[in-house]
């Protein structure tokens, strides 16, 4: 390979964010990106899968694109450019059908022998879903398992943040350029992933998020994962696209069960009916990985060590003395109200009925619990437990 071939590869890979096209197949059909770059429109349309419109896009992308300058700018942003033929290209990605032509990476890639679990779910998740994602992300970090997700609001970002908070490694797969934080509300998470984990995109720097780019992004999430875990999903959601791709890739799919009356659990229930594995803890996920793969002996040893530690500490955990100090200091009214709160929202009327508190007592108790961080108000007169 000539030294400047990487520049032609970079030019070609940077086209992906403008149009969903099979970059690998077209480059192979043309005999390489250098030859592709030098083709005129008549030659381009003779390639299988290249329409007049796409030929125009390729020609337009070539004009004004300074390969050397753009490539240098990418490196200056701290983004690594890794084509599919590189030894650094992850084997997990190389194995899937329709793998990316190249990836753009900020931070570090997980080693191919590191277990990875995708935690995905609803953006508009419930407090129950948020709490579950937080617990799973944190616990998986303790097993040194990489938590993979799309850095979205809700379940994705919560699980990844929890993993990082626990000192673990997390990988974010973006549907935009690796230098673009989307959603902006997760800026802190993005910055932490760049330092404590990794960011991957198959789209060139500066590519803005577009709806058409996210379904393709989901195949990379599932490709990196040994198990895909769904925490809350509506009947029709982007989460189901990732699940479908995981199944096509032969990956295990696990589901956190939810309430049958909750729309956010409708997708999970359907997946369970279709044969997904129900899980209720990180230990369930680890057991699933260990039973499905033989290349993680260290994970099995760690799981056994964790089980022994949990047995040793069982009496301590079950002791009333292990309850949070703040909870033991609640007033009788606050304790009664706290006892009927749930991670699903309940109305003030329902909480009054279940706790037996009168309206004045309820108002005072809920205000104190909000101040102490035990409860959060969702909408008007609807409350959820936080701790």
C-alpha cells in the first residue's frame, strides 16, 4: 500500500455521513479508493449499486475536499482513523456482515478479549428503569465488563454514567461524528467517555446527527456486545432495531421484566414471549455470558469470588443497621409515606390512601422527603421514590 492511500480511504469514509451507502462493497467494486477517487461520473455509474444521484454525491464530495488537510485535522482533534484492513480494527466488527469501511475513535477501544454488555432502552424511561440501569451499569463495572450503549438520554446514558462512576470502562457508539456530542445534554458523559472509555463512529468528523444514521449505528452496538440487555422499551422503538440486529449476529438478548400494565414494558414483554432471557441482576447477566462463551475464564472466577463475598456479607446486608442513616431518621409520617412510594409514579391521592395520611400530613411529609432527596415529583401531584 502506498503511503498516501490512507488519505483516499479517509476521503471515502468521510462520505458515509452524507448518505447511507455500502462503502466497503463499492470500494471493492472499484478496485480501491484511489481508483474510485479518480473515476468520472460515467465510470462511477457503471459500478454495481451506484446510481446517478450517488455518482453526483461522490463527485461533489471530491470537489473541495483537501484530503491531507482534512486527515490532519481529524488527528489534531484526537480522533483515530481506523480502516477495516488495519490490525487495530476490532475483530468484533470485522466479523459482522456489512461492517463499517472504517471507524473514527476517541479514547480507547476495548480489547477483543474483554467481555462487553450493551444496556439499551427507552429515552423517556421511568424512575424504575433509570434505577435499574444505574444498578446494572455500576455492578457490571465491578466485573470489569465494558458497558456499551448509544449515549442517548434515559437508559443508555444512565447505565454508562453509572459504569464510569464505579470506575469501569464504557463504550459509546454515535450516530454522528466522533467529535459531535449528541445529545448535548450528555456533554459530561461524552467528555468522560473520551477520558475513561471510548467513543466510536463510522461517520467522519463534523457529521451532524440524522435520523437515517442511527439504525446503522445500532448494528455496531450489538456487534461489540456479548449480550444485549433491554431495560424498558415501548412496543415500537429504536431499541427493537438493535435487538433485531443482535439476533441476526447471533448474540444473546436479555430483558429486565417490567409491569404488564406499563407501556414502557410492552416491548420487553414481547421480547420475553419471543424467547429473550429474563434477568434481574448483573449476576444473571454474568451467568448468561459464562454459559454462552468459553473465552472468559477470568469472568467466571470473578463471579465465583463475588458470590462468596456476598455470602460472607449477607448477615451484614440484611441487618437493619445497614439501612441508610437518613432513612432511620425519618419521622413516623415520612416513614409511612416512604413505605408506599415506588419507582413508578403514583398520584398524591393514591399515596394518601395507601399511607393512611391526611392531606396536611401528606403535604408536610412529601415536602420533607423531597428536601432529603428520597422522592421526586413528576408532573403535577405525581411522585416517585428515588432512593
